[in-house]
């Protein structure tokens, strides 16, 4: 057994506590003393989630942002966080990391209240984890599994900018600053999640790619999903064009941190959102662009260990 999804299947077999939501959601939901806490944890690893040469401020920012994005996907209000930090061996680097982290924590109102610090063996890649705690803002906390046949699927913004930013950085080429910024400093949609939470049937964030995350929402909801539009920014279209290869790259690169949500047909999203598809009875994911069926790419998105 290799790979993230196979390992998660093993974990799911033992995830009986309702707080775990079957390990099929972005977060755990804990009922504690009448309050409902939303808890999530994500890790960033050098050369896996960020480039060794990325500015340390941006890595600190990103560690907070990817966790805040999971809170946003449940409409949760950030409460506090804990960080597990591996010293980089360079005090100035560590201080710069913390300044970027603090900027994000201040921006989104999520104080750091604890954690742990270690040193790694020489030569080990940098690695950092953060556990974010939020407070539910709605009676029903949207899961990935609540989409209904006939629902319309939306995203809160275009996809593929971060993936393109990574590609140009890896190639050492020049790129529009907006693409690099999307890769290094994702903006979690905390405000939008709070607005959407009471209206949506299902919601999650897009970390691994529009196609794979839509397929996950469809599977969790016991439905088929049809993607009819892959929205890209003008910066990305200017760099990569609007051909099918560029669109599929944008829909599978991941690192988008936009919200993906299902709303009943005819309901106004109330936030800036782009319609990308719909749910219907059945199972699986299909792509239908410009009136023509498009074969799915071999990889629908990012999966660790594959
Ligand atoms: N090592 C682990 N131990 C326990 N639960 C895990 C582990 N890795 C992932 N999960 C759980 O599996 C589910 C899916 O994880 P993931 O795809 O990483 O979610 P997300 O993209 O929202 O971070 C979540 O409920 C997460 O908490
Ligand atoms: C250097 C580098 N290579 C590749 C990627 C692409 N990438 C790595 S992990 C990932 C998915 C998101 O990370 P993950 O740990 O799966 O977060 P989660 O889905 O658990 O929120 C993507 C798109 C990257 N961000 N940086
Ligand atoms: Mg995760």
C-alpha cells in the first residue's frame, strides 16, 4: 500500500467517533460544553509544499493560510492555533518565518496559543505543522457530503494561478507577480465561507485541484458531478492561453485555496463566485467544455505518494 488515499482508507476504517466525520471532511467537529469547535491540521514540507528558495515570510503566511482555508470551508470563525516548528538552523530565517506567520494570524484574528519546537537532523527538509481551532457560526456545518442532484457547483475564484506560479518558479522564468503571489501567499476565503455557510448544501476548499476535489465532493455526496467550465485568470490566460491543455493543467495543479460549494439551482451565492458545473444522480466526474465531452486527464489532481 502506498499513497495518501490508500492510507486514508485504512484510517477511515477506525474513525468511528462522530467528531471525525468519517475522515471524509476538511475538519473535525467537536461538541464541547455547548460550543462547537472546528479543528483542522495541515503540514508544509520543503520541496513538497514550498520551494527551498521561497522567502521565509511567505512560508509562515502559507502555513496559517492553508489551515484558515479549511476553517473557511466550514464557515468557522478562527479562534486560536497551535504550531509545531522544526528549527531551520538559521535564526534570521526563523524570525522572518514568524513575521509572515504573525501577519496572517493578525489579519484573520487567530492567535497562536501553543505548540512545540524541535531541531531536525542536519540536511533534513524543513517541515512545519499548524492546528487551527475555529468556532461554528451556523447550526448546520456544511460537509463535503451534502450536495443534492440538481445543485449547481461554484468556486469563489479562478483556478490554476498558484500551479502556474510554481511552474514558472521551478523553470526559473519570469511570470506575472500575481501568479507567484498566488502560490506563495494564498488568501483563505474566511469571509466568503462565513457568508456562504447557511446557504450551501456542501462546501470544501480546493487544495489538491478542481477536478479531484469535485470528484471527492461527488463521491462523498453519492452523486455524479459534471464540470462545464474551468475558470482561469487573465494573467494565467495571458501566460498559458486558453487551450484545453492549459485548462486541464489549471484544474489539476492544486494550491488554489478557493472554496468549492454546491447550491440549489436558482439560489444567489451572495459572494463573488463562478459557476463551474452541476450535480446529478449517478456517480463519477465528467468534463463537458464548450459543448463537447472532454476525456479526463490521467491524474485529477495532487496526491501525496503517487
Ligand atoms: N494522519 C492522519 N491522521 C488522522 N486523520 C487524518 C490524517 N491525515 C488526514 N486525515 C484526515 O483525513 C481527512 C482528509 O484529509 P485531507 O485530504 O488532508 O483534508 P484537507 O484537504 O481538508 O486537509 C480529514 O478529515 C483529515 O483530518
Ligand atoms: C515545491 C512544490 N511542489 C509541488 C507543489 C504542489 N502541491 C504540493 S502539496 C499540494 C496539495 C495541497 O497539500 P496537501 O498536503 O494535500 O494539503 P491538504 O489537501 O491536506 O489541505 C500541491 C498542489 C507545491 N505546492 N510545491
Ligand atoms: Mg490535510
